[in-house]
C-alpha cells in the first residue's frame, strides 16, 4: 500500500519525505485554508519535494470552470493529480481531463456506486472517505473493502483505491488489510503509527545496557 500524506503543510511534508515514507500527497481546500498560503505556490513547492502524485483540488463546481481550473493545476507540475468532486459535473470533468492525459483523483466518494462512476470516467484514483462515514454511524472501512472487491473483478479498471479521511493508525492497518492501493494519512496518524510502549521501554533498556559496557561504536 502506498502512503500519501494528507496535508498542505510543506514543513510536515518535508519532515515526512526525509524519512522516505511518502509516495504522494493529498490536499483539499480545507487543508489549504489552514496554511493561509497561496494555493498555486504551495502546490508547486509540494511537487518539488515529493516525486509522486500531488492532489490539488478544483474550487469550482460547474463543468466549464472545473475543466479550466483542472488544466491550470495540471500545468503546475507533471506530478499534479487534479482532484474533482464526485458529482455529475465532476465526473464529466474527470472524463475530459483523463482524455487529455491528466491524472485525476475523484474525491468525496461515499458509496460503491459512486466508485463505479469514477472508474468509468477514467479516474486514476478514487477517494472513499472512511472517517466521515464512521462519523455518521456507518463502517467506512466496509466501503474500502467493497470497492477493492468490485474493482478486482474487472482487470480493465485501472483506478486506484485511495483510502481517505483516515483518522488513526488502526484505520491505516485496516485499509492495508482491505487491499487499498493507497492510504492518505494525516501527519499525526503517521506519527501515531510509530508508537508502541514496548519499543520505548525496549530502547531505554538497550541504551542503559550499552552505556554499562563503556564502549563506543564511533571511534575517532
Ligand atoms: C483527502 O483526500 C481528503 O480530502 C481527506 O482525507 C479528508 O479527510 P477528513 O475527513 O479528515 O477531512
């Protein structure tokens, strides 16, 4: 499973990229708003840091404007994935951009039926939102399992399942178990994935025991 980071914070993206953990980045208008920065500059900067797909979302909701915005975003860097919402106009935009060779991520997917539409429209990625389904009392991860299962029955479907709205390390593990191609993870979730009390106590013991030997590995 590929790891994308779900943020527009370039400091966080640089920190995680330096660990070799990132296969791509997803942003959305809410994440961009949090930075207070210019959107196009931010996308350009992210694309310089991470070689994999960087999702940048259109702002309009009508076909003509989404198409024009998608072309602007796609021209920013070769690794931009244009994000469009799963609406009739968004799916039409996806078809048009995909026909032009643009990588498209169809976002705000909440059902298997919607995921079928995204695949049919030539989306490179479909983004089912796990956490937001959990928020309304549904099992978000069941949707990931359903889409992976359906897409798997049709070898001609190239659309990758990008598990989005991931809220915990457990979600990341479950997305991998479900066979998601990608999970987009907030930085805090990636940090959470490191944590285990036995790692901390084990390291503490190794450090103490090593110090008791009085030895050094690095010797002038
Ligand atoms: C990513 O592509 C999505 O926009 C994001 O994962 C949504 O996450 P949220 O539901 O936590 O806002």
